[in-house]
């Protein structure tokens, strides 16, 4: 065997344990603040942040495709604006309220307002990454949660009050739930609740908020009659949105390991498997009724599987992902019928897919969580779930889920009620605006060029010119 080189003689940065005492983690003018972290971990987290950002237009395309043509652009607009608005809120005080080092059981303080002192100190999420990396990664989580929630606005909600709702909801609802779930000071974290990537803060919270928004807005004009066509106007958009979500979810779940390690790889494996099985399950359930292989059904099942595996992706073995996919596909498929029982027009089934999918995922995590999977990151440890004979874990998961759902739904209703009382911030669009379409009434732009052509050429002033030109052509043809 050839002699191995002395590793200490190679030109690389030696990793040293963090031993700083100041809030920023150190003085970058006097020391190299990178020496406490692996460059591979930071590179993976930056990549994961970009992948989660990719999911946000994916939500927009998915929602846009499911909606009617005349309101398609408004849902794309809302998803993109959610990114900008929530990113500012997260910088201003959102990150501090959720992940400050001096947080309480329910919410953080303002010690990191405006990203104050957010630099090189190990984050509350993991000692493997500094505050600054953790902050931008979690900021994308906040943005996509809001993008999911505003699906309840579809086809009859005004844009201005929705923007106010985004900012207030992130501050009052999302930040506290994120704090108590993921911050080591939070009550769910201390209780022992397991939520790897957002079963409660992201999916249950957003699904419940969408249900609340749908309730407060009321049913769409013509709901329950032949006037309202429930068929998606653009299935291609639904597929594109699903692809963006499926790809981005690798960063969403595997990135939540907060390090480039085997636990992240296992999270990626179960994410893909649960999505695949969920899509097939939903598709087969729809086939038994229609004898058609629904593209929308498959895409909905993929998203349901992704939602369900989210809280357990860093806790459960690969074989359990099959169960996640089947349960999510069945539960979310039948969950779409709940809106009829509740008499609420949740037009995009956000509650059925995200809230019910998140609830299933949380409970299944309490069942399948395995101590050896968590240990794949090299340092974490848990007592496991029900199959690890840690039976109380199911109760922890149920408590976390119900609390998050109730807080988000009731809190969202209160926020929306107050916003609707403010002059100029009426939630619902006028009836004539709803008939014309939210794109035209609220944005003045359209997802498709021919909408402009139809409005201006066929029905507008130019129609008269077209008619006059047509008469001249007909006379010329008769003469010849």
C-alpha cells in the first residue's frame, strides 16, 4: 500500500469548534468566520434555498391552471408578490420573532430586528450552519407558506387587502407557529413534537388560513349552478407547477437537515417515493369513478404525497414513504368533499391537500419515526415514534396539529374580519368585477394575448372596423 500524504500538510482550512461569545459570532476584520463551518454544508443550504424559491412560482402555476382563464394571472401575481412582501417582513422582524436566540415559548423577541447581529453565530436550527444561512433558508419557507394560503382568494378576492393580510398573517400566525415548532425555546419543541420541514407551520397553517379566507369571502358568483365551470382552464400549467414543486421539494425537505449528510439523502429518498405513490393513488381513485386517467388527479396526488412526507422526511425509513403516499392520496382525495359538507367554496382545495395532508403526515411521523434515521446526521437523537415503543409521540403529534390548525383558522378569520372593516380594504371584489375577471379588474393584464384581442377587436371599437372591412370584402366577392 502506498504511503498516504500527511493531511496536515495540505492547503485547506482546518475546521475548528465555535467558541465565540458575541452575538455576531465574531469580528470578520480580525478572524476568519468561515472556519467553524463546512463549506459543503453552506453550499448545500444555498442550493436548497434556491430550490425552495423555485417552488413559489410552482404554486402560482398550479393554482393558475386550476382556476378559470379570466383570473389565471392574478394567482401567478399573488404567488410572486408573496415572495417580495414576505422577504421584506422576514428581514424586518419575522426572522427575529421566529428564531431569535432569546425567544420565549410562543414567540421570539426583536433582538434580531432588521437582521441585526445575524451573521456567523451558530443558528438555533443547527450548529452546522450560521444564523445568516439559516435566515435566508427559513425566509423562503415563510414566503411559500403565504403563497399557499392565498389560494383561498381565487377568483373573487381583491388584491390590496390580500397584501395587507400577507404581512399581518406572517407576523401574527406564521412566526409564532414557526417559533414554537422549530425554535428550541418553543413549547412544541420542548414537548417533543417532531416536525422536520413544516407539517404544522407550513401546511396545516396555510391550509387552515385558505379555508378561513374562503369562508370570509363567501362563495363565488354562480357557485352550485351551471354558471360555474369547475374544470381547470389550463392543465399544462398544473403540470408545470407540479414539476416546479416536485423539484423544489428536494430542497424543502432534504435542505431541512441543515447539513450535507446521510439524513438529508434519506429525506430526499422518502420525498420522491411518497410523491410518486401519492400521485398513483389519487389517479387510481379518480379512475374508478370516471374511467379516465386524470392528469390533474395525478398532479394533486403528487402534491398530497409531498405535503404528507414533509414533517417526517428526516425521521422515517424509506419503506414508510409508501404508506405516506397511499394515506395522503386517499385522505386528501376524499378531503376535497369536505368543502361541500362545510358549505365553504375552497375553490382550489387548499385545505384538503395541505391541512389534511399535513395532519396525516404529522400523525404518521408519530407512528414511524425511527431513532436510527435521525442519527444519520451524526449527532441528533430522539426517542422515536410508536414503532420505537415511544407511544406518547402520537399524542404529541396530535396536540401539535390541532393547536396549529385552530390557531391559524381562528386567527385568520379575526385578521380578515378586521381588514374588511377598514375603508378601501373590502375583501371581496364587486360582482361586475368578478364577472369581468380579477385579471382585468385588479391587474389590467392577462395571462393570454387573445383575451386582449377578444376585448379590443371583437367587442371593442375595432369591431366596427372589422365589420366594415368584412362588408367591403363581401361586396367585392359578389362583384367578382
